[in-house]
């Protein structure tokens, strides 16, 4: 209902001013009403055309019968109930995306998409998480120099070239001989720098070279003592595919003994299947205890540098990914330095569910002469430290 606010108005610009005129907003198309509230029908409805008169009007919905009770919307002489009106979906407001446009029409472009504070939107920034307002890109590969792991695109990371291969991270062919740095074999051991990078070996030391290994790790429900032929500087508790072993339906928890501190670290899945527990560093010379929920076999085929072992007095839980085929527990005890250096070595036999032990007793090796197999974890009890051991 449109009602007079304070002054007489010329309702429809016919040069007549009327006091107290009212008009139902739903009936404007049928005509106007005079001061006595009688309908003046017009074949050609006269809309509100005044401009200044609008300042003297106000909308009073409470005077209209159609708006007295609850929420009403007039649609072909039918009204929606409050419950029906509540089902009408809200029209979503435009949201900002990173595209160089002001999608939400708030006068800002790509707000919320500028992670490094260099003034360049993430979707256009060649280093979205490293501030580099100059956007320098030496090799034109789309990655800015400040975040490009391989600045010259020669297949070797900048850090590897600086610390290991001693080549120039800004030149793909440091010595200019026509052979890219990645394909060079600087230590003449028959393996390219790129292969040594993959294996983690030293490309300028001929005695440090990778071996091709195939290691199968077998898990059975319950307790397992294993060794993985992979090395990671850290694992933040467990990844969803824990150590590439399995998810929460396959693995319950993983434990690792830290010989430096003597502590046992463990990572596990909680009741919701989410990783929890300690942050664990993983080395290919160390063993892991895995409590599995199902049988599983995992095969690793890779190039790696065979580890050396810094053994400490007491318990050492280790594995041997590069052990020579046919090596047994008795042979390993002798290689470790004999009775003066080591007391025993144990393994868990999944078939019998029992531990097997090879040990020194009165100068003689006794017990089970079990095979030393890549992928298994062994408990070695040392009498003295033995750094740099190679089996």
C-alpha cells in the first residue's frame, strides 16, 4: 500500500493534488483511487510518473490485506505459505576467483589469492609461495628463478649441482663439451650424474655408486619386523598411504626404535582413520615394526646407495637391502666382529610366530642360522660401537 507521507501530491501528474490518496501496489495496473478511496478505472493505467512526489511517499505493507499475516507472495491470485517461501533457494552472491577480474564487484581484484605478498596474484605468479615481484625466469619454463628447483633444466636440481656434482646450476652443460650435465659420468663409474642423483650417491666419487635392487616386503596380520629400502628425511606422522605400506584398513601402527635416544617412536591411525602420532625419520638401514591388519606384499625395484651402519652398544633394529644372496645369521655375526663386538641377532619368524636367535655362547655361535633377507628387520645386540659397518 502506498500512502501519503506528509504533503498533498499530484498523484499521476494530472495537475490535480489529492490528499490521503492510497493505492494498493498489487492493483496499480487497474487504475487509481481518489480521496474517497473510490476506484477510478482507466482503460490505460496511469503509472506513478512523478519524480519529486516520491519523496513524500512511503510504503506501508501492513495496511494491505495481502501482507497482514506471515509471508505472502501474490502469484496468479495464489499465495505461498511461510513454509513454501522458506523453500525458495537464496540466490548466491558472486565469489572471487583468481582470474584477474573483480568477480564479486567489490572494487578489488583477486583478493585472497596472493600468498607471498609480492603484489602478483597467485594464478599469474610464477612463484606463488616465494615473493619475487620481478618474476625472473632464466630458463623460461614457467617457474620463477626463486622457486625453480632446476634453474637450467638440465635434469639436475640446483642443490644437487652445488653440493654433489659440483656443476653450474645456471648452465646445462657446465664444461661445454656438448654433453648435458645430467648425462655426464664425472666419476667414471658407469652411471650418469642423473642416475646417481636418483639413487642419492656421490657423482664425483667412484666408490659411491648405486645398486639396482628388488626388495619384497611381506606383511601378515599382527606383528611384523621389516625394512624398507627407501629414505625420507621426515614423515609428518603418517601419510594417508603410510610409508607406502597401506591405509587404515591395512595397517594399525608403525614403530621405530631410535638408537640415538633409545626411544620408540610410533605413528598410527586414529579411530577416524586419520594419521596421528610421532614424526618419524626413515632411513634404509633401519628396521620398522608394523602391526598389520591384513596380508600384503610390496615390491620395491629401484636404484639406491647401499647403506653403511653406525651401530651402537645395545639394541639396533636394522635391515639389509643390499645383503649378498645366501648370507646367514652366523656369517653376519662374524662380519660384525665376532664375540668381542656383538652378542646376538634375532628375527621374527612369521610362519611360526616365534623369535629366532643366533648368539655367541662360550666362544661358539649357537642357535638358528637363519637367512638374512632384504625386506626383513633384524634385532642386533652390540657389545661395542661399530661405526661405518658394511656387511
